[in-house]
C-alpha cells in the first residue's frame, strides 16, 4: 500500500497493481516493473482525462508481486474479470482465458476450450486466443489429429491433403492415431527444445528452397509456440495467488488475519476451551422474504479457504423465518460431521444461537447480534459486548461482515438472473 502521489514504496518487480478508493477497486493493471509503471501515471497527469480522473479519485494502491510478466498478465485478466473495476474497459466481461485440452475419451481428442468442464488434461490458461489457436493448429497438422465426422470408402478430401486423422476410412489405424496423440501430449508436457529445433530447421529448408510463404508460416508457428511454452512453464492457475488476491480485494480489514495469535485472542475473549484455527461464518439474505439465500465462509489460520465457501438457496421455506433458514443451511453444510470447524459464527442473537446449538451441541458456536453488537455463546451466562478496540473483536466483526457481503452478492445475482429470464 502506498501514499497518494507516491510510487516509492513499490518494488522493481513484475506484478499487478490496484488503484483503490477505500475498499472499492477502481483500476487494475499489470507491469514488468511495478514501480516504474505506476510512476508513469503521475508523469502523465494533464495529458489524459481518464488518468486525471483516476488520480483524483483513488486513495491508495495495493499490489501483488508475481514471478514474471506472463503471470502478471494472466493474473490481471483474472482480477479484472472477477472484480470489474469501472476504470477498466478491456477484459471486463466473459472468460478471458483459453485452454488446450486433451479429452479423457478413448480415443483422446485435442480441443480448444474456454472452460474446464470436460474431463481431460488441460494446458493453460492462455490469454491470447490467436497464439493459442496457432499452436493448436500446428499440433493438429503436425500430428494429424483432426477427427472426421464422415465415413467414406477412400477417405475425405482433407485426408488426402494430409489434414485428417483418417477415421473416415474403414481401415483407420487407431493404434497409430493414439501414438500420435501421445507424442503431441508429450510435446506440450515439456519437450519444447526438440519441437523448436525441428521448426527452426524447417524454416531453413524452406528458405533455401525459396519457399518463402511456407517459411513465413513456420516462423509464425515458432513465434507463437514460444509464447505457449513460456505460458505453460509459468504453471499459472487461478488459485495460485488466492491468499494475495483476498488480502488486496476483500471488503474487510485483512491485516487482522495476518496475526498468528488471533485464535488465542478469540479464545481468551470468549472463554473458549480451544483456540480456533478454522472459523465458519453463516449469514442469511433476502428481499421482502423473497430470494432467500444463505452463505457460509471458512477461514483457516487467517486464510480464506475458498474451497469451503458455500452458497445456499433456501428450499424449505416460503416465508421469512431466520431460525429455520439458518437450521436448513447449517444442516446442509455439515452433512459430514468431520467437516465441522473449531468455531462457528452465526449472524444473529440468542434465538439464532439456540436454533443451531441444538443441531451441533459439541461444536463451539457463537452468535453476533447486529443491533446490540453482543456476542452470545451457550457457555456464557451473560453476552459479551463486542469491543472493536480489541483485535479479536475487530476480526469477528470483519468475518461476520464478509459472510454478509458474500450472501448479498449471491442474492443480487439471483435477482438479476430472474429479472433477465422474466424480461
């Protein structure tokens, strides 16, 4: 984080920077050198009204350091897609990534896809569709992997041109096809030097034969394969910087989560028999008793465990009943008792607490009432006032608010979907 109009605190390293106004993300960018890139915005003041507006509105800048520029590029696309900052125009909607997929079918097929719904081996994500398709075409043509949808005695035209795998003919050699698939898979899994050497040699042959168009095509493959290989070698995944992403984008004071003793502080505040490492927070959201939804978020040692986040549509109720709604989502969340956390935090008062305690009497459960800002627990004779001056109090309030934010976000999503389908 840095002070207004200053980039001195940023490192000379690649990464992603976020111009923010409070917790709102205004703009996301990537850089080969964070310090120099951000400093350029202040050097350009007075030359571009968009930059002037951004500089006049932001309050601070956060950043995430990456291993290289390629990772910064991919992380930028992911963050823009997920947060949709209003100063960003490109990559703002849809899925920015593309993958090369070897399906799990028998026989395997090589496909280009924008999601990871089909079972198989994925390579990517790649951001530039043009380069990914170029590499895909090179592999398909080199190893003759295009599968035909026709059945012709003598083979289709593409087969005779050397572009079809040949499954259109009766005596298709499936074993040979599978060998070629394995070679292509082996290439994408790491034998880059052999492939690049082969393309380079072919460029020289075409040039010597004065076949410049073919040489130019091979050079195009060479250039794009190099980008593909560089991307694969980064081993980027959308979960790679999950903790850093949360700490820079979450609408709560995440500095509290970095305290290694915060679990002990919560234990002391609430007289718990065990310092919590895992904390689950629940919240209910609705609009005039419609679109009733619930949320559950988990933090493990101060780190959000997104794999344990859950969203629920309330299925058993048609009228507002917060107690019954909480009982429904908590029961559905813990069908497996082994998944219970060290501490369960419920948004509500004593009534909500009693409704859940009877379901899981052995679990440490507390509730946090919004209006009174009191903490209730089964073992406490009197509720404990929420003291936001303490680290433990701040964290409990922040976790409750984050669960509430997560529930409202889902609630709004359902309302928008219903509006679109009914329009």
